[in-house]
C-alpha cells in the first residue's frame, strides 16, 4: 500500500505526517521520530524508513511526522520540547483514527531523544507507550547543536547503537543507560547511519518483538 501523506493541525501550525498501513487490520500504532532538523534530518531518512517498514510488517500503522520547520511542517526547531508536543499530537490523531491500539514509540538519533520525552509525558496517563525502540540514541554533546540526554525509560526499552558511531559515541550511550541497568545492543562495525547494517537493526527489532 502506498504511503499516505497528510497535514494535521499541530501545536505550531500544520504538521506533515507520512502514514503507512500494514496488510490487514492494524494491531498497533508506531510513531517514529526523525534525526536532527538542523542537521538535515527528515522523515524520509533511510534509518527512519527502515524502522517504518519494520513496524509496518509487524502489523502496525506507522506515522512519521516531519518535525516543526521540516518539509511541510510549520513552526521552528524547538530543541526537543516542541517536537515532543508534535509527536504527542500525532499519537492523539492516531488514537482517535485507529482506536486504542498499543503504542510503540521509536526514533533515530534526535528522534530517539524526543521519543524518550514523549514516553515520559504519557507515563501514568490512560494511554502510555507499550514499548520504546531507540536507534543511535542521543546522549551527550552533539556537535553544532546542544547537549541531549534522554529521559529515564522502562526496562524493556530496545536500544540499538553502532560500535563506531562518531556522532554519538557508544560510551555516552552506555553512560546514560548504565545507571538504569539498561542493556544496549551494539552493532559491530556500524557508524551512526548504520550503512550496510540496516538489516541488522531490523533483525534486532523483530527478535525483540517476539
């Protein structure tokens, strides 16, 4: 099925969202955050589209918003705060459109950081996220931008990181995950963008899903 392209009324104006449907009736909702807008990140990045195909094939309807200021989304970059509200508004749309299905939050790089903030915001409410999948997570100083540390996340969070990531060094992610006793799945030889390793990311998520 072709990707659906919609515009929602978001917190900062129109919010562009790419929607992909599974075969048959959806069994979950996946909302995916893309990499840093000021570094060229967008909802059609190869890591994000790999995540989309993975969750779509697992039975989820998948929503990939363009963060504010990117593509057809209005507004300006807000260092993760407004972007958190963007993802929450996308989930609210999905909830009212597809029903109270399990929510899976995922993100790559800056999008992973935002996903942790969304999970924190939904925690304790009527519709918390069922599970988080964080790829190339931001933890520490990201050159040319700011310092980002994800929120505390549940013990079953899936964290995937490249051994040779020089944008977000592995040690920073381990330092973030260590105090929470969270395991980090390391992809040997992979850099930040998982060149020629994206099939491994997909396999890790499929294995964790089971």
